[in-house]
C-alpha cells in the first residue's frame, strides 16, 4: 500500500503585532461606518446597551477561540475545532456558515468601498478592481497581507479620530443624549436585535484563529492577539457610538446611511468630510482584505477533509498560500459584485458568524482540563448569548441563513453518498 504524499503546510511568518493588526483590520472595518444605523433603528436610545451586550458575547467567544486555537494552531478556525472536539458535522456547519456568509460580506465590502470613491455609474467596475487587487495581495503571501493591513488600519483610525474631534469640538454635542433610556418602555427585543447586528462588527478576531497555521509561537501569540485586538476594537466602537449619539441622537443615527459623515457635517469643520470618506473607503478595503484571507484558510481546511472540492486544498510552493482557494474566492466575489447588490447583508452575515461561534463555545466547553485557559462559565455564557442573538435577528436574515445551511447539508450528504458508492464499485 503506497504512502500518501505529505500535506502541504503554510509558513509560520506572522508575529503578535501582525496578528493584532489583522484582527483590528477585520473589526475596525466598514462596520464602524455603517453598522450603527440598523442597530439604532432596532434599539433607539438603548444603542449603547446593545453595543455592550455585543461586546460581552464577543469576549466570551474570543476566549473560546483563543483557548481552542492554542490547542489546534492550524488553518480553519472553528471548522477544525468543531471537527476535533464534537465531530465532523459540527465542524462542517461552522465552516459552511462562515465561508458562505463571509463571501457575501466580501462583495458588500467591495461595493461599500466603491460607493465612497467611484464616480456615479462606475461603482461595480471599481469594486471589481478592488477585489482583484486585494486578491493579488493575498496571493503573494500572508506577510504582504499583514503589511497592507497595518497601513489601512492606521488610515482608518486617523480618519475616525479626526471625525470624533470635529464632532465633539467643532459641533454641538450633548453628552446626555448618549445616556441609555432604560425606562419601563424600553424595547428590549430591539436592544437584543441591535446587539446581534453589532456583533457583525466584532467578529473579525476569527481571522486571527483561521490564520493559526501561519502564526509564530501560536500557543502564546494567538490568545494574546485575539484579546488585544478585541479590546482595542471595543474601545473604538464605544468612542464612536458615544460621539454619534451625543451629536445626532439615536433618531439621527437611525436616519443616516453614513452616520459618521453626518456627525462631521453637523460640525463647522467641513474639510474633515473628505478625510472621513477616505477612512471609510480604507476601512472597507481592510475588512475585505482580512475577510478574503480568513475565508481562503477556512476553505483550505474544509477541502483538506473533502468537505469542499479537494482541488481547493493546494498550497502555492513559493508563496505558501492556499492559491486555488484564493482564486476561487476572487472569482465568486467578482461575480457577486458585478451581478448583485449585497450591501445589506449585515443580518445574514451575523447569522452565519453567530452559528460559527456557538460551535466554538461548545467545542471549548469540551476541552480537557489541562487545555483550559478560561472558566467554562464563559463558554456557557457565549453559547447562550449566540443563541439568543440569532433568535432576535431580523426574520429575513434567519430564513436566509437556514436556507443556506440546508444547501450545505444537502451538498455534504451528496458528496458522502457518492464517496460510498465509489468505494462499493469494484
């Protein structure tokens, strides 16, 4: 019996700082410029409570991911953790939800970028160019991805800082507007729904775990990078939320498709508006870049186990990236960009990501005592939080998410059936 060829591995090149920036690039992305609008529509004056709930659930999930990534420092994130700890079907559901939901989000980020920078009528070609350019950067190696992400994050944080200063110093803020009104008439269902929508913004630390095979000293680096990136993102989102509420109040945030720009427009520093647009464009690119890197690695892991076509498991001999997965992703996202309008996918993406982290929490709960870094109570809280937030998402998002999961289940059952039939054939 012949020995199977050794599996191609990715190269460990990322340091702690690289991993933190990749996580930040995913979290402080286009969501900081757009996610507050639907959240304010749902929660009203309880927006900050929704943000706090999202941050708590995200922290519970982050500790689960960090604990699991230290034990399984390989590509694939929760797809791998679910397979190893719970079984192949759990891993598949997590991986399928992540890949499909985040592929749609890639198209949304590309279109968001184009909406800020492209002339009228040129949005789709510009979005396509962004996808091709960033796919090329990912193809050339993960260190190029990390360096480009650093530049993008610096641009985004600079633009956000100027926007906040302009709103607070040159505007007419009333900090009392940012205090949540928790009177008896509070719509707690709406607050929970806003938490589910805002969770979309915090889910970027998954990118650190999915890159586990490319991180140096993963048992030490990944837990530190995940927690640090999440803490910094929570601080940024908290500062932006307080400023928006103080400047526009909850109804103003809900009424604006571009609330950060609206807050700047309400100030006397009109010159900051182009900077904000640049920051929003850079944020979209940063999120798109990190998403494509994470999806490529999860696709690689699924293909290694034949849950996706095995052709996608190839690793480039020179650049040490999953180049077939990167090419396939770029083609699919390009088709979506040119044919569909996917800017309103926050709810759908949140469904897939919350399912992904539900599996992560259950997986971490089953780890052996010597592998544990955090109390099991955090995993229980994380799993319950994910289930509650999924239940409060908009009905259309839940229906779409369930439909996509059904397609994935049918696909995997058909592949398993064909595999059994081929093994029985003499």
